[in-house]
């Protein structure tokens, strides 16, 4: 009995191109790798469905299936998860593309209500965590264990942002300080000018009074020298000034 021979098919140009494409794509980091995103915790602050006693909350990324959160029912209650629940993970991300995702509440009458929609990217994760907060709506923490390496870039950017903010704040403080000092100097200069003017007026009045009194004294001296008689009304007689 003859053994079947293994026949090697000649490589076609298409197969060669496919092999080359696979090798190049595999050498580029993040070309086919995906990172899993799970829900770590969530707290909703309000519900939109008035008729239903227990809301149905779900997470959804465009083009994917809805991920219903079966345990999230109560407002102002913090739900925490281990990432191993039956409905986990929420989605998968690649390094070179973000996803349009959101948190929604099912509505029986009209279209589903939206808590918030945003772009979910790997760069959002710092130390494997990404916190998304929407005022008066919800606060959620997303976990991506493989995204820890991407945490360095946001930290540097946030540091640069904080330093620039502190620099602008210092500039504003310096401007305010200069304005306050200028205002104080202006007030002091105005007060000094008013005080000097009042002092000059007071000195002028004193000099005028002294000059007026001196004129009277000079008049008495002249009368004494000329021997002018002064008439005193009470005596009715003339006397000569001594």
C-alpha cells in the first residue's frame, strides 16, 4: 500500500503578500492587540424614567451590543464590581482608535435617555483607571489592567497644565499686587497734598493776623511820638497820651 505524498503547492503572489503583511503588522505594536475595559464602580445621581420603579441602565459603544447593568437600580448608591461578572467586560480598545460610548437608561415610551456620551480612549486611563463624572448624572470608574503603561503621558501633560496654570495665577497675583500698591501710593499722595494745602492756609492766616496786630502796634507808637490827644468818652475831657 502506497503512502499518500504531501504535495507542496507553489506559493502564489497573493499568499506571499499576505505573509508579508502579517509579518509587518505583527511587528507594529498595537496593530492587532486589544485592551479589555471593565466597570469598577458606578453611582447614579438621578433616573429619567418616571413610570418604571426600577430603571434599566446599560453601557453602549457605537457598533457594539448593549451591556445591561443588572445591579444598578438605586440612586446615590455606590456599586462596586470585580470585573468578573457575567456581563463584563464592557468593551475592548486598541491603541490607535477611540470609541464613542455612553451610559443610557431604557425608556418604554420614547427613545432611551442619555446620561452622557463621550470618546473612550486608552489615553484616558491612568494607572489602569479612568474616572468619568457627569454633574447631576453619574460617576463611574472604568478599569483597564493592560493600560497602565499609557499612564505616563497624561501625568506629564497634567503637570505641564498645572504648572502653566500656577504661572498664570502668579502673574495675576502680581498684577493685583501692583494695582493695590499703586492705589495706596495715590491715596497717600493725595492725602499729603491736601494736608500740605491746609497747613499752608493755616500759616497764611497766622501771618495775616500777626501783620494786622503789628499794624495796630505801629499806629499806637506813632500816636505816642506825635503827642496826639485821645478823647475818652466817659470822662468828657482831653488828655495827652504819655
